[in-house]
C-alpha cells in the first residue's frame, strides 16, 4: 500500500483508497507498528499535503492517523514529527464545512493529545481554535 502511495503520489484516487486501506489495517493493533515501520505515517501525511483540496483524502487520512495514534505512544510521536498535526489542522481549516473531515480530525487530535508534547504542538498549530470552531458548526 505504501509503495503504491509513493509511486502514484499524483493520483488522488490512489491516495484516498490507500489511506482508507491503512486505516482499515490499523484497526488491528498488531498492524500499527508495521504500518509505521513501512513508512505509512509519512505516506499518509504526504497524501494530505499533496491533496489539500480533496475532502475525501483529508477525511480518510485523518481516520488513519486517528487509528494509528489511538493505542501507540510511538506512533503519536511519529505522527507529530512527520508534520501530521499541522496537516490535520490545515485540513480542518480548508474543509471547515465538511463534517466528516471535522469529525475525524477532532478524533485524531484527541488521540494525539495523549502525548504531553503533542498537546503543546496542537495548541501552537491552532488546533484548539480549529476544534472549537468545529464544535460551533
């Protein structure tokens, strides 16, 4: 999946489907570390950057990051280091009227906030304001 994401980085359809596949795979806890080890976190964040205008990519990418951050301290740190927090907050700003993006982005930030350093990074990136704005809609 990650190889396809790298090879076909210009295909929005491939990126969306690949993020969805990683999300589905990450539901099984035993896959979390393998996904990270194979570059899945970086690939998801890259897909978000490359496809900022696609609400579909942003939603499933947030789902994947949410799941990868759910039970895994190392993945929380890796997501932050890969620029995932910034990408999530950017998705919330760009797709402020897309409820699926807002819901999944809030859930991803919630899971990432289990790490002390990530809480600071979320605040610094404007994540608190983005969450409050989403709640008001």
